[in-house]
C-alpha cells in the first residue's frame, strides 16, 4: 500500500490567514448568489457568436486547426497575431533561462490567447500548445486593433473576455499558493470538466496524462497518481475502458475543495 504523500505548506501568520479566508468566503457567497461556480471554472465566461464575430473583420482573419500537442506559437516567436479559441483547450507554458518549464494556465473555447501583441509586445513570452484537437481563429494584430477602434460593441465584448480570463488565471494562482496539491488537483479536474452552475458532470476529453497534470498542479507524478486513485475509490472520478478511455469527473469531487 502506497504511503500518503507529504504536503509542503506555506507558513503565514495566523492574522493573514484569517483575513484571507474571510475575504475568500465573502467572494464565494457572492459567487453563489450570482450563480458562478465554486471551482472558478465558469466565472462569467462571455459567449461570442462566431458568425457575427467573423463578420466584424474585413480581412486578416484565418481559420486554424491544431492537433493535440501541436504548438500554436513558441516563446520567442514574433508577437504579431492574436488567436480566438473556437473549440478545444490550450496550455500556456514558460521556460526559464535555466530550462525549467512551468504551466501558467489553460484556456478553452470562447477565450483569447496572444493578446499581448496588442500592447506592443514584440516577441512571445510564453509557448501555447494544444491540449486536445483545437479550432482557432488567427487575427492579424493591425486588423484586431482597427476593429477594436471602430466597433465599440466588439471592444466591450473583448474587454469582458479578457477580464474573465484574468480572474480565472488569478484564481488558479491563488489556488496554487494557498491550497495543498490534493485540492489543486480537484479544482483543476472540475475546471477541465466545465463544472458550472448547472451542476452537470462532463467528460474530460481527451484524458490528460498524469505527467501533464503534475506540471499543471505543481507537484510530482507520484502524488497525482496517489490522489487520482484516491478520487476513483471515493467515487469522485471514473475511467472508461479500464483507464484507457476518457475521464469522467463527478460533481461530488467538489467536496474535496469545500472541506477545510
């Protein structure tokens, strides 16, 4: 029987922790009143009509399909285009000067990636890779800037999308610093399964390998394996076709996040 993995904790003053937990609880209460997800996975994501969205551009927009694990753009590439994710998920990674790679976040349908080019970024500061088969719209920087200047409705929708994305990434950052790896894994699985206000269970397609999960959670593969087996035995997740198929995440996994 495998031993329970040790957890590394961040030591903070009792006063800071009490204040932080009180503010987080207040935010959760507000989120419940507005119908947002406790996991943060469905925080006010703005829906964009693709037909109407494409019609707002005169030129400089191209359909792009990427297979799983295919690179959309790499760190150091020229930053001259923005991408809109129509379908699928992509991961954002950064490589340090020492060669260490860290996953910054994961974005999905109805979200933008590469928007830093609009703020004058000359070269990409991160690599974007498809987690699963993706369909994207590639928009040239100058065309996006022109459309934002001339179309106030598009501009407001774009700002709303970016604010939603930033809040989601901030949730993930706070989660990484203040929760242990078991809670971080549970939150990640719920997020990838699109657990939202309808409280429905959805499949994670395709199944994410444990090495990738370890990178996203910020822990070791051994800990991921331990917790995934624990979740399965508790009935929080199921594998199809004896571990070879997709992963089904049940809403009961939320109990891992809510318990102290």
